[in-house]
C-alpha cells in the first residue's frame, strides 16, 4: 500500500499531519537536516517518535545536510543509536559514507537516499544501493518526466529497493541538492552554533543549504542589483534563459499514474509552513489518494482544485519569507536594500 509521508517541523505539526491522514512523518535532527529553524531538538525527536508509535505510524529522521566525515562516528553513537533504540523507522541521508555506516551498524533501520542526492539514473540508483540505501527518492528534476520515474522505479524495485516521489515541494535550479548558485553569495554566509537538549554543540552555515543552513534564495530575485553584483555575467545569462528557476510544484493530477507505477512513498514537503495549512494539504492528498485507490476518480478535479488553493497560500508565504531573506542578504553584505517593484 502506498505511504503518504508528511513534514513535521514541530511536535504540533507531527501530531497534526498524522491525525490528518499521513501514514508517516519526517522530522529534522537539529543541525543536520536541510531546513534551518524547523528542526527538532534531541528530546523532541524522542517525543516525536513516541507520538508516531502511539498512533501506529512511521517516522523518519532527516540528517540530509552534508555530513563531515569526522563527525560520522559521533553521530552514529549519539544520534542514530538513540533513534534506533527509541523506535525510529528510518534516517534520511545525503552523505554516502554516513549512509554506509548507518546501514552497517543498524541493519534494521531504513536508509532513505534523500531528494538531495538528485537521483535521476540507473547508475545513481546502483551507487546509493551499494552505499546501503533501502529507499530511493527521485530528483525533483524528474517531476515532468513521469515515464522516466516509472522506468527507474521498476529498476529500483527489481533491486529490492523502495521508491519515493515528492508530490509537493520546491524544485531548486537543476534539482534539489544539485544547485550551486547559492555559493556566489558565500560572503553573506553565517556560522550558527546550536546547542542541543543533550548538550551536543552543532554548527550550521546559514546561506548554504548543503550545510543545513537554508538558502538566501537568490534564484527568486535574479534581477536584483545584489545578484548582478556577485554573480559572473555568463552564469547569470544562462540562468536568465531558464524559464523556471525554482518553482513550487505539485503532482496532484499525476497521483493515479504514480499509484499505477507502484511508487511506495508519496512525500509532501513543507516543514516551514503553518501547521493548519500543511495539515489541510495532507488531508486533501489523503482523500485524493483514497479516492483513486477505490477508483473514484470523478472527485479528482475537485481535490486538485482544493490543493491548488492551498498551494497558493503556501506560495504567498514563501515569497514573503524570500523578501525577508533578500533583506538579510543585503544586511550581511553591509549594503542598503533597494526597493523593487516585484521579484
Ligand atoms: S533556493 Fe535557489 S539558489 Fe538556493 S539552492 Fe535552491 S535553486 Fe539554488
């Protein structure tokens, strides 16, 4: 049976999405996931695992920032060992060496090769399978290539792997985990030290999504003077030729096809958005999936319309937050913020 996976940016969100029809939830381990500010402290991860267990649902812990090789033994000992003991179902990972260690030390835990691995070929499936991945998440770049998803999903299933597709989320330039544009803004990166509930000190780099620190999202205000100032002309020209640089997408009409393909997990992104909107999106997808499973596709358009409305709300909030990030970028660079008509 297909699994609907939803975000848990807080304990409140964990409860809300699981009560709204999600089969599973993912939460970020403080300092180690790809979303700054919406991760859980160690004791909260424990609580989230308890909540999911009490509700008979599954939970995955996201540790999908790039993990420094030297940190791996400590994370195995002080994080993954606890998650396994507390009953987590899986860990979401990008760093291959970390994947390998989790798989070796905790064979009972699912190892999910994160969307940040940008898996879009048989070769990459082979590579991450050899690293110990048990679930393959396909790149956001494949969101309009359903046939290819079907082909790669069959390939992964034949290797005994599960497959996952993002049905709502943000598709970064060249795919989540595959964009390098943020690195032109390194002068505005900021080291952030976080102290977890068990005293463990972790470091993030704000501005660098690969280091778990979120991104200034310059791709969403590419005409801005600060972007022209920091990015080489040829790079900028190439990017301006792209029609869609970083869209929020949804695959609602595509649900029947994804179900026919036997995709194992359908994931909703959005730890950073208000709980009530995310819970409504989860409920709408739950109804849509259940209707499709019982072949009642006459409701498809009605559900798609509802999800589109909810996504508009998400988009509005995303652009407000992007505006704040742009201002922060100017501030970090010691520049005055010019007023733009729109971005
Ligand atoms: S938000 Fe934009 S700049 Fe940042 S990683 Fe995604 S596509 Fe690249």
